[in-house]
């Protein structure tokens, strides 16, 4: 006695959708997603961000790191 396994009618459509989505995502990685860069902020804006971090008691090392990034220092 053999039992036939019947696939759901939409199985192929779902599978092709997943394969298509995976292909699109892999194309993004293959093409190289551009690295995010900080926008050109004014000094007043940078200071506001740093003061906000300090108001939440963020460690000074983190504040310094954020400051260096926003000032485009390595």
C-alpha cells in the first residue's frame, strides 16, 4: 500500500517567493551596501546630542567616541 503525499497547491508559489526574496537580499550584499555616514551636523547640533547622552549618564568613553564620530575623527 502506497501513500501519496500531496503538496499544498500554494506550496510552489510560497517557495518561489522565498527563493526570490533570498535572491534580492543576496544581491544587496553582493553589490555592497553603502556604509552609512554621519550627516553634516552643526556644532550646536553635535553639542545637543552629546548633552543628551550625558543627561542619561552615558559613560564618558562612549560620549567621547560619539563626539569623535560626529566630528569625523578616527
